[in-house]
């Protein structure tokens, strides 16, 4: 909430209380006004045309308080930005916790009471077959290298775990994080198996570089700052290399493990969807307020009915047809939008450090038939028709610069011009030509 978050919440609470008091006073005045007006109606007197002095005064006071209520509600400050956080639950004995649990179940009260406790191991993973509790701590495998933290009885252990993970004597988290950033920037990590740094994983191609970046990332230079890490890597010569193939280097290192060039990378599904929207109808840059998950859940009257999947709740209501960036789309288990799923979006049920990149026929079919692609191609064609002269060559130039960030070759320009002229240089022909470029591999590749 920021440094003044608590003060902001206090101001909101005070302003809300004042608005509620003003609203309550207004409702009292409305009741008094009605007590004066109702007897007149029962007598058949038209109080609108012939109001009594008392009714006129009461009506004026009601109108005055209407303005006060509006002003009081408008004076409530906007909520500060929130961040998700956790806090430790209280410590309870088994008996006390069981008593509170039974009371909550009887009253159907949510959420159920929480407490700090050691978790048992469950027989074969079955929740109704708990075995002996296991003390909170870290894997004993690491004990020789890094001593396990001591956890007080009145704390959950989250803070101690965070301190243990970021301990200067624990190099693994920094190495894993650096490797994942490198993987996303270059397409391949310094350790190819980004989800496996164990004995069965791959060896680093540049161990000294991995160690150097990990030490700088976790040290004073970067202080675990992702932005500083990304900036450092992207200012390097390796990142700024051309993607041009050198035959001599290719013969020695065809997989580019020595980073003699920038290896072309295929875009993820999210980036493909964003690119289509950007060149078509345009992206809504600010993210949507709130979440579709929350908005849809509020349509369910009972909290117990808000479980995703229950009676097809959420499946039928979630909407991909929005223009904000894909990173803000809801991502729930078993619900993946076609524009992301077909381009290898990972299963939300799993932890996936490196996506599996495939080339399959469904991707080509999506780019040929998807309503998203058709609409964005048509929108771009309409914009070009309105803003670019009739000359097909100039329009082809705009299409290639917009979609592929390069000028068309003479052959590409000639083919596109011939194609659209065969259909009278119409918007429909341009939409089809634009869609063909959108469906190309070059549109989905970073060079």
C-alpha cells in the first residue's frame, strides 16, 4: 500500500463513516417527510400542488441532504494500491482449534479457522488418512551446506524460509533465477534444463558466467533486482549480436551454445496475440480494473457455488475478446484460450520453467480461420485504405514494415500488388494479403 497506506485507509474509514452518518440522517428526514405527506394522500389532497408549509420545509431539507450525501460519498478518497500478502495465524492447541472448527462448520462460516501447526504426511496423499506430523523446516539434504533455520513456535516459518533461501551461502536460488532470465532472453538457458539443476540436469555452457551473474544478482550490485539483471544482460555484446549465420561458426557450434550469434526465437502465444491486436484494432494499454474471475464470481449468489467448474461456472462466462495485453487475461486451471493453447501455453496446473515449442498443423489452421486473426487483418486493411494512397506498392511497404519491421523485397512487393489488383485493390483483398503475412513464420519469430 506504500509508506502512507495505513493513513490512507484511516482517511477512507473516516470519510466512509461520515458518509454513512449523512446517509442515515438523510433517511431519517425522508421518513419525517413521508410522515407528513402520507396523511395528505389518504385525505385525497394533491400535496404536489397544495403542499403544507411543514411539507415544503421537510422537502427542502430532504433535497439539501441529498446534496450533502453526494458530497460526502464523493469525498471518500480512492483506495491505495494493494499488494497480496500473508500473515501468520494464531497458535492454538488441538482442542481449541477443533472447537473453533466445529463451531465454524455448524454455522457454515467461511473461511474456516486457521492456526500455526506442523502438517502431517498423508497416507498415499489421501486427505482423510493423516499420519504423524512433520516438523517445519527445510530438506535435511542441505544441512551439510546450509544450516536449517530455527522456527519459533508462534511463527509459521515463512520469514525464516525466505531468509534461508536468500542466505549468501545458498547460491542455488540466485543461479536458478539468473538462468531462467537468460533462458527467456536468449531462448536457451546457460543450463538448458531450466527446471533441473540436479545431477540429472545439463551442465552449464558457461559456468563462470552463471556464477558471476548469480553473485552480482544476489549481492549489493543488484540486490535481487530483476530489472537490473535484465538491463545488465541486454546491454551485453551477446544480446546485441546479429542473428546472421556465419558458416565457419555454424560448422563448429551449430546449436549456438557458444553464443556466436543471436539465435532466432519463436514468439509465445501471449506475444502473438498482443502483436495481432497491436497492428489491428490496437491494444488497450492500461490493464482492466479488477479481474474477470472476481467479476464472474460475484454473479454466483452463494460463496460455495463460486468454485470454478461447478455447474460450468466460469467456463461459459470467461471472455478472451478483450483488447488488453494477454498477461492480464485470467489463467485458471483447465481454462486455456485457443490463441494461447495452440501456441504452447503451459498447463496452469504445473510449474513450467521452459515451454515446449512445437510446430503443428493446428497453428496454421488457427492463423487461417481464427476470428481474432480475421478481425485484426480486416482492421489493419481498413486503416491502410484510409491513410495510405491508392498505390499498391506503397501499401505493401506499410504492411511489411508494420508486420515484419522490414521493407518487402521487389518480388514480395510485386506478388502482393498483383494479388490485390486482381481483386480491384479492395479492402477485402488487402485483408487477405495482410492475413497471409500474419500467418508467416517470420511474423512469429524474433530475429
